[in-house]
């Protein structure tokens, strides 16, 4: 059996690493399953791609479509054309897509249109309800043509049931991102900036912003940063800047003595900073999951989340996108009133083997 594993952007790499490891382990145990790693090249600079392959021990891709930058439509089209060509030359038996990036949707469509290849969606069923997010469109389109859904929560399961997905197609397995987190936690690496900025445990704030609702409006972005910095009680605010956000920050004044704008970090360095932070303020879904498992207070600058379990069970709270919501949240943090949180069901570091075992059962492998 040949399984394609699709990766296109930074969040994908974190999620595919344990799946590849689980397939390799199954092969050593005698299972007749081979994989082909297809990197679409949606994220193409070293910090957003190459470093993750090296740090997480992901093997070199069998194929790199090298689509590079472009509009949503341009990237989607290039990915579909490149993956279709590969499938026409050498079809696979199952296409595994993860998460909600453009590559996830585009490769799902190409697979179904080339000999109706079966599609498995790892992290299927999650929904934010926010149709202004490209990721929400990707999720909905992907799930509309997926055959097998590997889900992270009962909320996701219910979302799928509501659109008529059969129970036999839904497999509640947990979260592969957390598999990677548990495996790599002992290897977290203190970045050079720790000493440069005089950081100490629980005495700084981690911050990430990249969503259009927060960064496209220059005045809005400036106000968000100003509120975060002024609410941090003088603690250093570490801001690894997404390439998209960096271009916008070049046009606005954001100087403050305790605000440190830095380049994107590797996985091991970034999560070292998250683990030891006083709190994280972000608009990223994946970071809310990692913060929840590491029991770090997390503030999300969004009006909705596709990962509600990070709020109902974990350490995350939705603040919305109004900058005025930031100061009260920090006051709660510094007053020691932030919730402790717990770890959602099946986020135990064993998700990828469950996925591979389910695939083996579906396809009758031994």
C-alpha cells in the first residue's frame, strides 16, 4: 500500500512527523505500508520550512512541488497541477492531508479527481465559523470530499455528524501536534536571545500575530501592540515576526524598550520560549494547543476558535480583536486569577500510532 503524506506549511510539518515515525515503526513490524512525502513548497523560506524538517527529524521529501508564493488562487492552482502530474505518473492508494492550509485543500481535490483516490483528513471536522478565514474555507472544502476523518475532539466529531458524515468514517484519535510536542519537549533549546534580552523563567510574554484581521490594518496592529506592551508591566515582550507581518511593521512605529521583534524561530527554540513564558498572546490556533498542554496561560486575539477545547478544558481564553480587551486580561493574569487548565482527551502523545492502526484496519493490512 502506498500512502501519500502532504505537507505544505509550518503547521503541517509538526503534524506529519509522528505519522511518518508511526508508519516506519509499522513497517518494521511487518506491515505492508509505504509512504511518499510530498512537500508542496507553500512555505519556502528556511525558517518556515527547512529548519522544521531538520529539528523534527523529518526525512527529505520524495517530491517537492516548489509552488512558492502567490495569491490564494495561484497557490491552489499550482499545487493541484503539480500533485495531479505526480498522481498520473504514480498513483497512491491513500492521500493523507493534515490541518487546514491551502495545500490540504488543493491536494484533496487533485486526489479525488485523479481516479477517485481515497482521502484521509487528519484534524478533520474543526470549525471556527469564521468564513473570512481562508483556513475555514479549506476545512469545509476538504471535509466535503474526505473519506476518513481523524479527529482531535468530540466537538469535531459532532461538527462532522451535523453535515451527514457516517460514524464509520470518523476516528477520534487525538492530536498529532501534541505527539510531536511530547517527543521534542526534552530537546527544547534555549535561544541566544535568552541571554541577550536578559530573560528569566515566567518573566516575559510571548506574542505572535499574523491573521489579516489583526495585521492588515496598520492602525489596528499598532494599537494591539501598544496595548500589549503597556499591559505587560514592563516584562519583555518577545515577538517572532511572521514574514507577512514584517512587511506591515516596516510602515509603522512600534518602538518600546521592552518590545523585541525577532526573526521566526525553529520549533525547538520557539517552544522553549512558550514553555517558560509568563503567558502567550496570539492569534494562532496551533499555539493555543501547545500552550494548553504546557499549562501556559494563553490569550487569543480572535472572535472565534476552531479549537474550543483549548478554552473549555485548557489554558486559553478568547479576547476578541478589540485592543481594549487586552489590559483586563493582563490584569487577571498578574493577579493570579488565570485558570490552571487541563489536557483534552487523547492528547497523550499516542495519536499517530492510532491513525496508522486505523488505516491498517480500513485497508485490511497485516
